[in-house]
């Protein structure tokens, strides 16, 4: 599996490798499929790009202040299946997590990434398993 690339200008540098590792772990642990890691026979190879990383206010109150902010991450994955028969699919996933506007993003970003990654990875696994 290739490291996911980030095309989103404002995405933190550490996010793409984090999503890559989370996706790799979940696919291997939950599906039993063999990923292409360069040294073994694989059933699937995944590459991907983070194309969106946005923080926007939500839940605007009467005084035009937001009580919550929303982190939205969008990624596109190309999945090449080698076994049982060759196939290619593309999965686009856009997921979000809301957080209190009074919280500093830096102090909660790890939890937000875990929440969003869980949703994105579930989308990928659902699409992947729907072909089997």
C-alpha cells in the first residue's frame, strides 16, 4: 500500500501518513485481505489522495458566532484488486467531525482525526467488500 498523498493545501503534514496507517491496519484486521506491502503476494493495492481539509463554522447563534466548528476531510482512493479476479475501483469519501468552537483545534485534533478516519475507512471497507 502506498502512502496516501495530500493535495489539500491546509492539511497538516502528519495527517496523510496517519490515515495511511489507520487504513492499512483496519483492512488487514477486519477483512483479512493481503495488502501490497512490497514483499508478499497481495490481493489489493490501494493508493489515495486527500483532496479536502476544511474547518468551517456550524451552529451559528443569534450573535453571528458559531457554537461549533466542523472539520471535514475528503479523500479519493484507487483500489486495484488482484485476486480472485482483477478489478479496479475508486472510492471517494468525505466525512466530518464537529467540535466546540471554544476548543483549540490543536488540543483535540488527534480525537477528531480518529473519528473522521474511522468513518472514511468504513466507507472504503464497505465499498471493497461489496465487490466480493
